C-alpha cells in the first residue's frame, strides 16, 4: 500500500487530501496512469502533467522514479517564489 497525497488544486479536483492505494505500478508515471483510470476527477487532475510535481517519500523526483519500497507519493503544483 502507498499513501498518495494531493495538494492545492489537485486536492480540490480529486476531492480528497490523500488516498491509500494498492498498486502494481513500477514507476510514478505508471501510478499516474492507474490514478487517471480511477475517476473523471482523477483524469482531470492529471490531464496536464506539465503542471504537476511529485515527491516520493518526501524527496522531489521525476515521473520515472521507481516505486519499490515507497511509502508515500505526493502530487502538487510547481512552487513559486515570492
């Protein structure tokens, strides 16, 4: 099981701050494809991946990051400075 966390507008579109997911995905990108298939809300939230960043076990990473032994995946929009 992996805890999948959603932040900002991703949380609003999906309607939940987190989900516990059982997945067969090997990478974050494969997990995203599984999530998109869960509901229309998920598909909408992940429709523009250029506007989504990911952290695996609280480390920023890329979509090709492996999920072996991962406990948490977090999705959020890009950070802006100010």
